[in-house]
């Protein structure tokens, strides 16, 4: 990779605002990209995120280089983007190019502050940039070894600035806690929905809130439920499967029954699986709304279950579903490869980071010497 060229002087703020304004929508030259992506089967919230990221990328490119986005983009420009979002702007002079560009984006309402963005935000924007290349059947430079190395350093800087986000939850939702939360659900449709929500999330490896929010009835195969009590589930996209479709997942037992009961009781036959509901009326009945639950609403529903179970606020979060599933799998002695097939992780290290063994006596590794001979 060639040396990163110096920044071109950014255009004036008024000129840039005319090109990419926070309230004016996307520039016409990029609308075809969104139209191509719209032809893909992607959730509405994913499309909105792509539009937001494209607006940000277009504004950054214009502010940093004085030019529009290019397809394919050069490796040097992507490197500059990573560097601009991993630099300590507070330590820079006001006229240093990275700080000048950041200030323009702040004035446009596209960046909140000069603080270093979280690693997840940087990675999401790069993923959107790559996906926009894919919409034009272009690869782009994003897989270049030099860029991967640079991004790894940027992640480290972001984690240092924000504090490493601990993947281990203080209270993973193991089977005992899951049972307690399900038992605490309320009556009527709200209770059926919330039980189906957390049972489905847990049994499919601790699915993320965004994945549950995007789940549609069309993604479910219920043909084997009557005969085998199984439901096949296909996610549209996951954090680890952005370029290819994720493999199917399977619900069985309690989780499948909870999901089937919710679908039958709610009458939901198409569109979002997990729906918003009205408040119960005088006789305790609620109506199912057309809109699906947002990730924020899913977090709120989970928090209500925690409170209803008599637990302190913050005792557990939806993230604990993933940690609890992996913990229970480890306690049962299930091979990590089998666990990864359900959680859809691609790295053993990622799975290990979620493992919580709260009770060492339950760890099957402590009984390995006597395994199979009938002795305690």
C-alpha cells in the first residue's frame, strides 16, 4: 500500500451542506446504489443503516478529498478513513486535516463529537462501504492485508478509548434463569410473545436483538412442526454473515412450542414475527399491531421480564442469552464445533470469550478422569 497522501483542503461548510446535508437525503448520484440494494431481500432497518452510512461516507469523502465517492475506491482512501477514525483529535491542532474533517461532519450533524468512534461503528461503516461496492459487482480494497492490519490497530485504539466491552455477562441467562424469566411472563398475548421471544433467542444460540427484530414469518419453515415438533429458521443476515446467507437454524422442544403458540394466538401469518402490541383493554385483551418490535423494544421487553422475576434492574440483559447458551453447552460437554454451528461464530476464541462457569463442580472437565466408568 502506498503512503497515505496528505489531505486535500476540505470544501467550505456551506458547499458541503449542499452536497450532503443531514436532512436533504442522499445525493442523486448514489440513489441507484440504494435502488440496487433495495432489490435484495434486506430488512428495512438494514436499508436505513446503509443509507445513513452512505450519507456519512459521502460527506467524509468530500470533506477529506474534495471529491465524491469512487467505485472501486482506492486502498489509500480507505486507509485514510480508518486513520481519521482512530486518531486522537483532541491532541491535534485545530487546522490538522483529520480534526478539520471531523468538525465539518459535526457541523453537518453527521458526527456527534471529536471523540473516537466505537470500534463497532467504524466496522459497520466499512462493512456498508464494502456492501455498496458489492451492489456494483465490485470487490474494492477492503480485504487488503495492509488495511486489515490497520483496522486491527484502530479497533485497539477504540477499545482503549471506550473501555473494552466485556463479552462476559455478569449474569448469563443459563437454563435456570431462563426458566425463571419465562415463568415471570405476564398473561395474554404479551406473555406469549415475550416467552416466544426469549425462548427463540436462547435456543438458536443467543440471537442478537437486531436479528430477532428482522425475523419474518417468511423466514420460518413450520412444515415439520406437527410431525416432529421442529421449526426451521433462516436469518436474513448476521454479524458474521454479511456477504453470504447464514445457514439454517433449528428450533425444537420448548422453544418451538412457544413460538408456535405465539403465532397461532396472535394470528401473525406474514411479516414481522415479533410484533408490537397495544396495551391490554379492560378485559385484558391486546391487539397485534402491524409493526415489528425494534431492537430497543426487545431490550425493554427483556428488562420487564427481569423486573417481573423479582431481580434487580440490570441483573441480566439480552446479551446474556448468548453467554448463557454457550455456558450451558459447555457444562453439557457439547463440542465447541457443534456450539459454533448454532451460535454462528467463526472463531473458537469468540466462543471462549462468552463462557461463564459459575459453578466449577458443574464443569464436565473436572470429571474427565472418571468419565464412563460409573464412578462419581
